[in-house]
C-alpha cells in the first residue's frame, strides 16, 4: 500500500515547526524537544479596515 508507506515515512521524520501566533504553542513544542521558530506577527493595523486601506495605498 503506497499511501500507507508514505505516511509511515512522513511520521518517522523529525518535526520542524514555524509557529505564527500564540507563543504558548511554540513553548509547549519546545518543551517536547521539537524544533520551533516563533514568528511574531499581527494583522496589519490590528484589523482596523480603515488603517489597512491607508497602509495599502502607501505600499
């Protein structure tokens, strides 16, 4: 069964995670010895549509 073999191969590899969002998620993974990169990101203008529109015009 080729699909099962592919799944086994994938699950046997080490996990590397890029976390965008809650830092506690990345911390939990680090506690489990998972390679994690935390990306500090927030929505542009914190979701304020008027500010987003103004930023879009500038960029």
